[in-house]
C-alpha cells in the first residue's frame, strides 16, 4: 500500500534507442510521463564505425541493460514490465530484424524482448520507434470515432506507419511503413540510401537528402548560395553545412533553402498523396528532427506538393489541414512505448503471446 492507503501503482521501465542516443527512465502505471530520464550516446556504429555487427549488438545490449538497471534502482519500486522503442524493424515477438543506423550491416536477428525479459525477470515489449510514436497520438479509447492516421517521420531517413481505430495496420510479416525505400529518383547518380540502393525517398527527402541537395545547389548556383542564410551559417563553405541549418533556412523561408528541399518535398508529397488517395487516410502526423526544425513552412510546402499531385481529392484548403506537426519535443518513442505498454492490458502478453502490434519496419 502507498502512503495514502491506496494500492501502490506498478512501475515500468521505458527506453528509446535511436541511432545516436539512448534514453531511459521509469514511469508509474496510469501516468503519462517518464521520470528520471537518463541519456547516453549509443555504443553502436556511430561511435565505433569499424566494429563488426555482432560486437556492436553485444555492446548495445550491454549498454541498454546497464542503463535500464540504473533506472530500476532509481525507481520507487521494482518494475512490473518494461518497454523499448527501437530504431529498426522489429518482429512480432520483439525480435530486432535489422538496425542499419544502430549497428550497420545486417547481423543475426536479435531477440531483444526475450533477452531483456530474462535479465529483469519482467514482461518486456520491444517495438519499432515509429510505431511507438504512433501510440502516443492514437485515441486513448481505441477510437470510437474513425481514428485513422499516418505517422510520417522525416529525420536522417523517412518512414511511416498507418494506424486505424487503435491498431497499427501491418500484416503478420510486418511489411509496411517502408515509404523511405520507395525509389523516386531514377538517375544513375541519385543519392544513395542507408540500405545501399540509390534514389530512395529516404535518401532524397530526409534531412540527409536535404543536406546533399544543398551541397549540389551551392556548387551549381554559387551566387544564389552566397546570398542565402545557409552561406552565412557555414561561413560560405557548403561542406560545413548541417541538415539542421538547412531546416532552419526553410523555417525562415530562405529562398535558396526552400529551392533546395523542394525536389525531395515533391517526392514525399506525391507519396503521401498516393496514400491518401488509395486509403483515405485522414491525418498525417509529421515527426522527426528535420521536419520539426523546418517547422510550419515545411508542412505548408508539403501540403502544396500533395495538392499538386492529387488536386481532385485534395484541394489546397484540405491538404494543409491533413498535415499536423508532432509534439514539439523528442519524447515520441518514450511516451509512445509507455502508452503501448499500458494499452496492452496484460504486459505479459508481449512476451508469451504476440498480442501486441506487429512491428517490423522503420
Ligand atoms: Zn532504401
């Protein structure tokens, strides 16, 4: 019993493991916040680019166990369950299939939920990070109304997940949410994607794609570049630009920055228009570091491109209304995986029975 005589609420451990940053904390059942959040640089390929995949997997798992252990000690009581949002495809039972941004080349599948469940002796839920984000925005009651939306992330890559009435729409084998690997640029020298192929949406419309395009445009149009805020931001050397600086240029309506991102935005807008036209998805929630930094002007431009691609179904007034920004923080993975854990009712189901969302793409 707690101090006020009511039964003490269960405590959960929650983590968000991305390509560069691992964060973890604890939460009380029924609360919508994660407390005591610790943040460390991931011991993956970003820090140790030369190491083989198997060794990076071992390092990342050790680090995750260590950080969750610290959070467990800091929590007010022993945890009853844990959840991890993971930046890569995750199978139904919490097995990580692939994680190019975390440990590079594909290695053996990693049964992360089973490893963590055994380590902490609690039910463990591991889910894809874009799916986790979607649970943050899904209607709490499972959607009495037609809660039908598509998460879209624009950061170092591009990904999506469609949710409807409290379910993420994925088949048993988890195919889905892979718009980032749709080929949109068929030029022989199109930018290369994380997956190794050229011209994929994730290579063209991501923050990385915007940065690549800015470099190309700066060399082709040096005078226009010199007049732009991007030139001022990098002291005239496009090799020193960052994706965040390009995004800030878009947010400030800098003409050069807008022209730079427009081809990628056009491809993304056409892809989202196709989703809307085919499925009637009512809302697109746009998250990810690049989209967040580029702000409202980015969403407005994206809406314009959607209208150009599908003006019949999407007149200008409606396209803009379909696009919504995510929350102005970086907590989608933490809060979404907490929400998913709570929605699963019996967290034990996450381990023994694949009753939780089938997540398998990024
Ligand atoms: Zn790809």
